[in-house]
C-alpha cells in the first residue's frame, strides 16, 4: 500500500478502470444476480440483446425496469466516494472509466465518468429517431414508443454483440496510452475491449495496480495486486498525504 501510494503521488496522469466489484459493497445486484426469480428461466442472451428486445420488447423492458428499481435502493459506497474526492482534489488528473451501468460513480460526485457499457438509468430510441420521435412525447408503455412511427424506447446500455460508443472508447484508449498509473478496481478483466485498456496502459509504460479480493485475468500485467475490497482499500489508498492537508 505504501509503495502504491508513492506511485500515486508521482503520477500526473491516472486512469481508474472499474467493474461490478466496486459496487459490490453498495449491494448492487450483479448482472448474474438479476437473473433470479422470474428471470432465472432466461439466459443473459435472451434478455440483453437487440434481437431479444425486438422479439419480446415487454419482457426485456420489464427486466430492465426491475433492475432500475433495485438501483434506486442502493447508494454509493466509500470506494466510489474516495475516487470522487480524489478527482475533485486534483482536477484533471484522473480519468475514470467504468464498465458498470449503475450511476453510483456519478451519484458519488465523480466529475467525469466514461461509462463504456452505457447507463441503466437512461433510455434511447431503438431505431434512428425521425422528426416525429423528436417532436412528440413517447406514448407510455412497456416499452414507451413513438405515437407516430412506433419506434421503441430502449435502455441506453450496450447489449451483447453491440459496439461500445466509439467516442468514449477512443477517449478511454487515449487516456490509457498516456497515463502513468492505472488502478484496475473490481473487474474480473475478462470482457474486452474494456479489459484491453489495462494491457494498453502497461504497454505504454504505465504501472498497473489491481484492487480485487480475488485473482483476475489481468494479474499477469500487474505491478501490484491489492487483495482487498475496494470500499475498504480505496479510502486508505487515496486519502490525502499529511502534506496535502496543510493549509
Ligand atoms: N471490491 C473489489 N472487487 C470486488 C469486490 C469488492 N468488494 N467484490 C467482488 N469483486 C470483484 C470480483 O472478484 C470480480 O473479479 O469484482 C469482479 C467482478 O467481476 P464481474 O462480475 O465479471 O464484473 P465485471 O468485470 O465488471 O464484468 C465486465 O461483463 O457482465 C458483463 O457487461 C457486463 O460490465 C460487465 C462486464
């Protein structure tokens, strides 16, 4: 921890890549948790794909509504707050990239978040919106739709098989290439291209530090692995050094 705090003090460009584990202590049901009860009969591919939505729009919409409702009863944890506090203390130094679709980084006050897999709390049009979609309020429904052309509203998340938002990914890749240090927090590191950002940082000469109680698929490139829960580890890792607190 001391060595990593020293690396942190030396780093002028920091990237933090987070995954579901950073929200674990907030009690956010993981993607797999949300496949319980009525939804246990479906595979993720039968719910989180465009084909599934076009085939069974109400089923997919209802599943996301259930996840959105669950999200409203959870709150950012000390790990989210430590990251946001650090970003606000050192403006411009941190680029936060998350694979999570919960809004807990944002709700913790994180100034800028590159949400590569989208945002569960937001909707967008399923098909390219026409003028009728943009000038009329959607008809309420499960899902809501355009009253003129019946274009459907869909969750603004990246479904299996869909490309990540190119501009966000490009900004994340540039930050990974240029950073001095990357913290990889709460991700198993198996889903690309997000996990590839850590390899890109390492290839660019950055130090890579993993915060995860378990082993991950990125351990081979790690300069240090902090085997700890993020809500416990991040506040201690990111707290101001004594000199930072002098007036
Ligand atoms: N602190 C830190 N890490 C934790 C904690 C914790 N308290 N609890 C669990 N973890 C770690 C687990 O050890 C695991 O390595 O968080 C990781 C969660 O891994 P995944 O569930 O695979 O989540 P993630 O890596 O974010 O998945 C990437 O895959 O499911 C799709 O699109 C979805 O964004 C998601 C992507």
